[in-house]
C-alpha cells in the first residue's frame, strides 16, 4: 500500500484517493503500469505487437498466423510489445480450430483492447477483479447509441468463443463501458523518421481512482514506456482529496460539463462549476451591451450583468456567443491576420478571458513563435505581441491550474525566449542601455527558472522532457550572459555586444 495516499469511499465520489500525509507540490504520488493499453474503438490498423500504425502493408505473426504485425525488420526494439505468449497461443488455437483468418483481426482492430482486457481474466485474475469492479455506468448506456455502437465488438468477441459458460454480451458491454469511462489517452509509439503516432487508450487501475475536479491538485504524465506518473501540482494537506481534471481546464463550464456527462456520466459540482464567474476569470461570460464594461453570465434563460445587473434573454446572447464559436471553426488558425481580426471582432462580444478568445490567443502566440523562429529579422512588433499574449494567458492559468501546469510551463518558456530575443535586438540597435538589457535578461531568467521548476518532472523521453533539457541549457547560457552584461555595465566606457559571448562559452563556462 502506498504511503502517499489512502483509498476512501463516499456516496458522491465512489472510491477516491486522499493524501495519507502532507504532500509538497512536485512530489510523486503514484506511478502506474497500464492494466491494458491499446487502440481506440475507431482506429485504423495498428501492429498488434507494438501499436505502430500499419500504413501500407503488414505481415502476420509467424507463430499464430493471425496477428497483423510490422513488416520488414519487424517491430522496432525500443517499443513495448503487447502480443503476449498467451494471446499468441490463443490466436493459434483459433486458427487451428476455427479457421480464423488475419482479416478478421484487421477488421476488428477497434475491439483489440476489449479482447486483451478479457484475456486478463485468466492471465491476471487479481488485476481482472479490480478492473471488473470499476465504475462502468452500464445502466445509463443500455439501449443507447453507444450500446449499439459496440454491438460489433460483442459479435466479434462471441465469434472467438471467448465468453465462458453463463457469460453473455453484458460482460462485453461492461468491458467497453469500463474502458470508455476509465481510460486515459496515451500517445502511441511514433513512426520512426516521421514521428506521427496513433492515440491509444490505457486503463490504469490506481490512477483511475483519482476523483475529478475542474481545478486539479495533480499533474499527470505518461512516459514512452506507457507508465503513468502522477505528481502533486500544489501542496496537498493530509486527508485532502487528490483530484485530477479529466477535462480541459481552458474550456468553459458548459463544455466541460458536457464532456464529463458524455464521457464519464456525471455532473460536476466542483467549486469552479458552481461559480458562474469561473473563479473570477469570466471564462464563459459576455460583454454587457448596456454598460459596455461589465460582464454577463448565464443564469438559466437570462444573462445577468455582474456590474449593472442588466438582464438579457439567453436567445440573444447565446446566439452571439455561438456565432463567435462558429467563426473560430472556419477561420484559418495558422494565419496571423485572420486570428488578429477574429480576436478584435469577438472582443466586442466576449469577456477578455472567454475560452474562445483564449483559444485564439494561444493559437496566435504559436503562429508568432513560428514567425519569430523562421524569419531572419523578426520585427519588434511581432515579439511584443507574442509577449503580450503570453502575459494575458498566465494569470488565467494560475487561477484555473494552480501550481505545476504543463501549458503554464510552456507559456513561461516562450515568454522568456521572446524577452531575450527582443532585449538583444534593442540592445544591439543601441535602443536600450546595458543596464536595461541586464534588467530584461534578469526578468527572462525568472520566468525560465519558474518554467524549469515545472518541466523538471516531465518524463525525459516526452516532448516536454526534451523542452526541459533545452531550457536547462538555455538557463545556464542565460546566467553566463547576464554575468557578462553586468560586468560590462560596471566597467566604465566599455561598449558591450552580446556576440562577445560565444555559444561555446555559454554552454561550457570556464571554471576559475
Ligand atoms: Zn510492430
Ligand atoms: Zn502470434
Ligand atoms: Zn467542475
Ligand atoms: Zn452591465
């Protein structure tokens, strides 16, 4: 049993985890191997052994003669292998006794995860027992479209003769439901040299006990070996529930609740969901047409201004918000001008931190980052705009994802990078003094340090882990640059240029 958490039970949350001791932000709470991991129910063909997408051709496993696997040199060594000996023997028997063909497997790749879960019944009976007791909300799915959707899976499993005496389609539906309700998205192995990957689903038997809250106190990552690691994102006191946010923190309450209802079958009543201002961010609010400065939030069929109390019909405001949402769907989200125009336009209707605006601003920041990195001489205007967007996003993230947060870390990293780029450009053009330059670099250093404190818990082999390694090198180089700039500020009459510090010097400082 873990010393970090205890399992509790309540009517509202079912089984959930609480801190068994005071936990510090950044402390590891649990790490979890997947019970099962596999393709989505609507996936294209993947290798049954390593889950690489099989784009044009495949071969079948030599032993069973059924499982489609990677052609050529076979599955790359570095990826985990999922076609177990037991499964292979089971498939071999199918082929010998029922004449099952590889095409049956190819056509039912979307049911592979269910098949593998069911095989655990014999292969890992203890884990199977825990899995079979997970929440599945089966009664709410019965006779719904999702029940019908999984009919093919039921037929496929039945055709394999996998159901034991007395077991019926209910069991298959229950497995489908338990996977839908309890699985986490996992990045599949990337195709070598191309990098694209399938999105897989994994069931993690410890992590699935984390209760949901739209303001989480944990940070989750899944490394390339498919191990899920959960860290405290803020300090958690002994006895407090440990929460994970199963939705997107940067979406408004209506969208989050819809996502939770469809995917997890519950209505969230957390403090953020119960607060129409969404913790003062006004993330789902609109600008009041009466006073023009207050923000309106929806109360049933009315939108009420928090400032002047003006009331407007939902049909009027709801329609305007929907238009903003529809417009974001159709604009080119890689185009700086279209995004700027969109932001200008919807700012007249939506509160400044409305999730649609934040979405557009995040995308614009990404477009500007690419421009700055691509252009040989990016303009000061582009840099300043990108910094402004990062600064607008950060306080919202701090409120809705307090403590350690992946998007916050990346935003802080981006902010630091642009502060350095702009300061260098200004200093080189003699537009700021050495002292101003040093101040800007110190400010960038502060942001980079904060980003690093969060990135350091990311798995080394993830994109965020790679960013962490890069950020760490940049941090060392930046500290060295700052020291040199400070020296030159103090050395009278010396004109200092940033080029004086070579990359080599920055990365490998001489130790006196
Ligand atoms: Zn493979
Ligand atoms: Zn095989
Ligand atoms: Zn909530
Ligand atoms: Zn008003």
